[in-house]
């Protein structure tokens, strides 16, 4: 059994090693940029409590003065006294810009392109390997194979026979012995995180077919999103009017993001976080008619399908957003370790195959 496990571990590692290096390293960059970078730039992402916050409409107006042709994609609603407004705008040439605004004074704290060319490439490498739908499928398949690699690696760990041997690194030994020791120790240390990342990543890639299958099994149908009926009887409404209406119908939640209508048929959405939701911004929504401001639909997270409730957990497990800064740093290291495991694993395999004695002719 052990021989079959070792064979599967080596072959899978050799086949997907390059892809795991790319996905692991790009994943570390993305986690750092999205989760850790804001912590390192508190001047942009944190403000001092100075009294009353300016309204959402005032915040949007300040931005429109600087970018009169831009379209507001969304604006965050601070849940803490030290949080700034975070607005995303889109220009006429579809360039998206993040803007951080002091929620008390209206001062612009920072203006950044939504994704720099470098980060766009990193994101595409991580999610699609720069190969579109085929690349996305390969990323999902690599997630499944990484899951198998992690499990077989733990099964092959020699610490099961003698615990101290499994954790021993012979620093003064020859290079190939040192590589083997580093591979086994770092592999077993990162194994549990690699299992979580691989399983959740595969889920995120294949969530559409999995979702359709879940609806087929349960017999449920996906709830359609409402639309705003085009009307000439338009009532002048501000962003704060929409927010107040949403608060009136979902008082148990905390509003986190407001999404203005994108076109003449779309709704104004207000996103909420209900108690015990794991997603940082919540997954509950109030949909409002953009013309009269009346409520069209309320979507409470805990009333959605079981499949929908699994998604935030998968996202949290994949990005490490469930354990604070320490967990984020661990996830960044795990991405680097996964690349290192692929390299050392290939070197070990290559060394063994190269030194394998050839059969003598009969």
C-alpha cells in the first residue's frame, strides 16, 4: 500500500508541480495585497473619530466633483468609528479606481487604480493561468490533485513510525538528504492548510456545476434577482434615503456596502451583515427600486440555500480571513511553502530517477 501511495505522490507532484508553484506564489501575493497591505497602510485605511460622519450622498458628491464623468460602483458603509469611506468608481473607458475618503472631514486619503497591471496578471495567473476557461478548469483540477498530494504526503511521513525522526532536519548532511528533510518537515507542517486551501479553491472554481447539482438534488430553484420597472415618475432620492429604507426593513443587520443602480433596469442594493455571519461584509441584501425607492426583495443569508451558506466558509478558508493577521501571515507562508515543496519534491524525484540502476541486458 505504501508503495502505491508513494508512486501516486511522486507522479502527481511531477505533473502539477509547475502549476502549484505558480498558483501558490500568486496566491501569497494576492492575500498580502488584499488582506495585509491595508494593515500596513493605516493612514489610508483608518481615520480619527471627529464627531458626526458625513452622509453617503455628501461623500459621493465630493468624488463627483473631482470625477464628474465617473460612475459610482459602490460605497462602503463604515461599521467602526475609525473606518473611512471606500468608494469604487468606473470611468467612461472602464478604468476602475479605489478612493478612500475621511468619513468625518471628507478629505481624500488615497486614490489607487483598482488593479495595477501587475496585480491583474497575478490574479489571472492564480485563477486562470492566463488561459481563460481552460486555465480555470486546470486550476480547479490542480486543487483536487494538491488535496491528494497533501493527504498522501501525510501518509508517507516517517514520523508515524518514530515521532522525533519525522521532525528531524539534518542541516549538516549532503544536499539531497537536507532537501528530503526540508520537504518532509515543511510538508507535514503545511499539510492541514494545504488541504483547506486546495479543497476550498476547487470548490470556488467548480461552484457553478456544484450549485446546479445541489439544486437538482434538493429540487429547489435559484431565486431570481428583482429588477426595477422603468418609470417616468421618478422620486428624487439620495443614497441615504435608500440606506434608511433598507435599515427599516432589516434592522437586525449592519449595513456594509451600498451599490447604486448600474443601468435603467437594475436595482439599488444594500448589503448587510447579520449576527453570526462569517463573511466580513455579510451576504444579506435588500433590493430597492431605483425610481421610487420601495423594497423589492429582502435576502437574508440564513434563509438562503445550504449551498449558498457554504460559499462564505469556502472563501474564508481559501483566503485565511478567519483568524486575523497571524492567520493571514501563515497563509502567505503556506503559499511560498507549497512552491518550495514542488521544487524540492521534483529535485528528490529527479535525483532518484537519475541514480536508479539500469537493468543489465540478458
